[in-house]
C-alpha cells in the first residue's frame, strides 16, 4: 500500500484548554490512541507538531516527527511543513483528536482515492471530513502552497481547488464502521463524555 500516515498534532487546542495531543484518555495520550489504531497501515508514519518534538520522538521512535515551520497554528501550516517529507504517493491525513479512528475506514478511503487526487468523507448535510481523508501527496502539497500564498487557511478552500477529489458518502463508510466511531473527535472536555 503506497500510503503514508500523517497525524496532525500542531493545533492550538483553544477550545480544549490544554494540549489535546498529550491529554491522557484511559491512561494514555490521545495521539497514542490514534497512532496505535492506524500505524499498522503503513511503514511511513509522520507526526506534525508545533512544539514538544522531543516528546513525540520519544513516544513514537519509528515516526518521522516534523515541527511546523511557521508560527501560525493551523492544519495548513502542518500540511505545508510535513508533506515535503513524505515519500509515498498517497497520504492519509488524520487529526490527533480522533481516538477511535478506524483502520478499515482509512483503507476504504485509500481504495476510493486510487487514481484520483483524494477521497474525503461527506455527511448528508454536506459537512466534510478533510482531517480523516486520503490524498495524493503531490496534489495536496501543490494546492496547500497556493492557498498559503493567498492567505486562505480554511481546508474547505483547499478542497474546492483540488480537481479530482472523490467525496465518499458517510453511508458508504458505515459498511466498515457501522457506528461511525471513526469520526468522533475531541474538541472540548465535554466531548470526553462520548467516549
């Protein structure tokens, strides 16, 4: 499978109140839940972070840990800093706050993405899941560079500029994740009640 795993852990965690990636859930950091669930999908594991690079390197010795090159805390900064270090043709981009991410969902998205620029889940109301998606690495980097120069930081703008994205209905992904647990993300301490 020519796909890298990129876990984004460089956000500001403003709503959460502390570093989400290292927040302990059931005795281990949120990011560790994510990595343990999906690291078996690829030999190429990349962690994008804003700070605490040494902590992540110690936690994940086989991962390539890339520190964001810009002061700005955004998913786009993490993508721009990390994508040039990825060798695989495709990359699964996953947020560090999805402790129940499903390997089968990522495998399904990879299958959808093959020969396209990417596969992104879409809910019936049109809401997209750009941080649990699979992209062609070179295409994502090209568009991310363009959006950075234009100061367009929203990932929706990035997707709008990618020519060959497959939007995968959530109903399709229910076949491999019936309860859609994969898409549970922790944005605030209240969300922990859902775990």
